[in-house]
C-alpha cells in the first residue's frame, strides 16, 4: 500500500520546511540591530525544541485526532504518537477517503506527522518578528509553548484535519469539512494566525524605546537576502509538499510558488521605485516573502496565470501595508502584520476569484468568481480568514497579558538600550575588539557605546528609509 516515491517526497519536504525556520532566523536576524541579532536567532531556534516535544506529547493528536470539545480541537487518541508507529494515513480500511489529497496510496503516519510538525514549528517563529528587540527569552519560550497548545493546535485541526484521513472513522475540523474553505498549505492556519498574533503581542508589549523617532536600521542586509533565499527554497517543501504525493498537483504547487514569488518581487520593487525613487535589497527580499505567503493557500487551486496575479497583488499591497504601523501606532518591528497577516488574507481571499477546479478536480470547494463559480467560495474564504484572525488575536492578547502580569514579558530598559543579546544571553553577535588596529578600535568604541551607535557602520540607509516608511 505504500508508495515509496510519495513517502520520500514527503520526508524531503519535511526537511525543506525545517530549513525554513533557520532561514527565517537569518531573515529576521539581518533586519534587527546588531545588538539584538543573537536574541532573534534564539527566538526562532527555540521553537524547534519546544514545539517538537509538545507535538509528540499531544500536539499531533490535538490537531489530527477526532473532533473533541465541540470541534474546538482533536482528541487524545494519538497522544505520545500512540497508534501512529507502523500505521498509515490517507487510506481507510474500506477504501480511499474523500479528501483533496494525497492519492490512492497510503503514507506512513510518521512521515505525515513530521511534515506537519515543521508547520507547527515555523508558525510561532513567524510571530517573533513583531516583537523584536524587547522580549525576555524565557517568557518568549513559555509563550511559544502556551500559544502552540491553545492557538495553533486547534486552528490546525480546523484547517488541515480532513474527515477520514487518519482513520476510517476519523472526524476532522470544521473549516475543512463543513465550511469547505480552501487552504492548500496554511494561509489561514500559519500566516493569518501568526500575523494576528503578532499584532496582539505588539499592542500588549508596546513600542521599542525610541520608536518611531529613532531610525532602527537593519544591521546586515546580506543576512536578510540569505534568509529570504532559504525561505524561498524551503517553501517548495511547504507548498509542493502539501500535495503529499509526487504528482501533478505537487508540480502545480511548485510552479505557482515560483511564478507568484517572482511576480511579488517585481510588484514590491515597482512600488518602491514609484514611492521612494529607488528599488532596495530589503524590498526585494520582503517582496519575495510576501509572494510566498500569498500563494501558500492558493498554490494547489489556481493556474499559473492566477499565481502571477496573486503574487503581483500581494507584492504591491504588502509594500504599502508595512506603513500601517506608523499610521496606527503599533510597533510591529519586522512587519509581520504587513507581510504575513495582509499577505495571508490576500492569498486566502483571492482563491474566491482565481480558484478553478480544472487544476484540482478533487478540491472540495467551488470555482472562483472569475471561473463562473459566483461568490460562494469567496464567502467561505472570508469566513475562514475572519474566524482564524479573531480567534488568534483574542487568545494571543489574553496569553500575553497573563505572562506580562505574572513573570513579565519585556526586558528591563537597560537591557533594551544597551543590548538584549548581552542582557539575555551574555553574548554578542560580533566581537570587534579582535580586529586590531586604530580603525578597528574606533569601531569597537561604537559597539560598546550603546548598541545604536553600532548601526552607524551600516550602509543600508536606502533600504531603511523604505522599510521604516
């Protein structure tokens, strides 16, 4: 019953998605100031440790077990990965289940479990960019554990758990099976979820010291572009891997991921050129991520022309949306709201316009508006996006307030001003004192003198002007 090629593809895709988390760490790490880079890397890296353990203990079960607590979350039948080792998903005893994927053959349950684990890891990591430069490491670690348990695992159940997938009598989540909203690889469960959570955290924690009065330049643009490139590479596992088979559908998702991301880069850069007079490296990297976000829910439901349209729209709109934080006064440090929340909403809703069953006849939804399907699917997409956004924002706001009022969420002012890397980890990302010579000595004085001065060695002023509005 096992298709070795499909199994190999899913395992390889899981590894690709795992690479996205360190890729995200470099993407975010390059955008923060030099005194915060290690803390940002650690905020992402710790998600791999925490979520992997929770996923094994109960997370997978809560996401893909039978409906429990009125459909809010899955049950405990797979706790500790019981009933998983040596078992299969995708094929019921009485025949293949009615699901959009993977195909007629079974997958080892452990391959699917590890693939979905990497989604669970990167989702809280995405949130970290909204609160860069000001969070206690252990408070963040606690937040990741609690948020993953009561926000991500239930939402993953709603969106990804299809009836009959993990067993012949398995009952899945309401968005997938009752509402029949379409989300191929996580526009709602990952990006809208993380973006709404980032907004809630930014509000609860407040602004960084000096924002928006002081320029807070990205300290390493090569890191940013490296991170974006690793994300693009890993995203093929994220999207094409969600076909759960080495099939035409995987090829379609791979193609749409490529063309939408390319179009989004162009869309973002054109907006920069018109608005600011210069296309920037930071803009190109951010545009790529915006395109990847937007095509994620749609990559298995639209044709390549639809993928290009979604990418162009996302690149241009997200380039404008990153300025919302200045208008409304919330300090979303690295534009999680402008890119992930807005990009996720764009991709989720545009399925209602560009979705076509001609590229995926097994899709449970209807054709989009541009393909004669009317407004039915668009309405479903709106409800799914709105439900996830509200649930994530409200629960995250409550979790953040509790942590803030108990153990404290934000570092003290001295650590924030002089350097969160030193204050939280007793380390620095760069040791300028080892360079030697009078010039290096002067550079070292900047590094020691209060963190912000270190940024004077940066040459990314053009990108900073664009990113900071």
